[in-house]
C-alpha cells in the first residue's frame, strides 16, 4: 500500500507541474525554444552517460532548464556527479524525473499452483543539471554536439518527412490528417510565416499519421472518452516537439490549438497518469518515424 501511495505521488507531482504551466498559458513542450538563455540549438536532455532522456522526462527537464536558465543538456544524480569527481553545489535544488519498469512476481492461484506475472512500477528520483555541479571535466558538461554548427535544417527535415512514405497534399488554408484517406493536407508552403513553421506543422500532422491502424493503431477513446480528440492533439503536439528537436526545427505555437488548453487541463486534472500516457504515445510515434528512416 505504501509503494502504491508513493507511485501515485510521483504521477501527481509530475502532472501538477504540467498543469501549473498550462494554467499560465504556457505549453511546457515549447518552453526550451522560448527561453532567453538559449543561444544555440535545443537538444534533448542527456543522462550522465550521454544517453538521451525519453517521454515525460524530456518535458520535465526542458521545463526545469527553461525556468532556471540552465544552458547544459546534461543531468545526473548526486552520486553520479561524485563518481565523476565532481560535486553538486551546496544549496542547489534538484529536479524530479521518473523511472518506470516491470518486475516479475510469483503469486499463488486457487489450485495451489504458483504463476509469474509482470507488475509495473514507477518511482521518482532527483537529478541536477551540469550547471549546478562543480568539478566536471569539459566532456561531462553536456554542451550539445554540433550546437554551434549551421546544418541544413529544413533540407534535413524534408528528407526525413519523405522517407516516412506519408502522402502530403497541398491546398486550402487548413493543416490536418485525414484518417479515412490516410493523407496529410497542408496549406502551400508559401502560406506559412517561414520554412520552420511549415516543417513543424508537418511534424505535428505526421504524428497524427502514425495513429493509423496499419501503423501504431492508436485509439484513445477508451481511455479519454469525450476528451479523446483533445488527448490525440496533445500526443501530436508532444510528438512534434520531440521531432523538432531531433531535426533542428524551432516549433511555433499553433494559434488554432489555443482552444485545446482548457481541454488538456480537464484531462490532466481528472487523470494524474494522462500526461504519462500522452508522452508515451508521442515517444512511440517518434520512434516509429525514426525507424522508417532506415527501413
């Protein structure tokens, strides 16, 4: 019972953080790009060993970095810093991240036999940004690789989109994915403010595209009921943010999605696990699209 209470507390703490941002009209997955301290490309948060964080942890660490003005992408626990011969500065406050996994438990059934079953669990732990740590070697400080490069961002994005095999059609003044036709509709590129806005919108609609039954078969109706449409839009916004950082694109908040803020708040306040579900679906969609690049 105590473990279940702790796990619920982790869900609540993470969800409350996201809700606080949304109530201020801020979408936390867009925070990194609007931060004044960001001089170079935004990067995925990295673990102490350079492995990128995934899912909801990306949102938590992006938000913390934006709030505190951290420039480094590297995060680690107190103990990991010590193993690197460094130390967290006195008085520094850490940031919550979560770890989810399954364990095998043996349980007795009515006939006396024992069966094994997988039990999911989640726990929270605290990490510190490299900017909060003294004594790190230069290679451990976490400057994103190529942060000062000037890559052909849009060209790379168009190559990525083409490799997915998705059908894009242009015309009209709306961007949307037609599930029945399995086609992504976009206004002409010239209708967008700039090339990055066009590419970011493509990334959003492409995340919707992954929900098709022939791909990830993402059905949110059973979980979210009347709010399923808003929940799918949340998945697409998160998926687009994850794709944008991988492609070096600066996403722009879509004005036509401002109306979803109230719906997202309703979903998150009713279900403390909703943001984990949405981020998980967004991560799977992003992984799927990346896998198509090498198919």
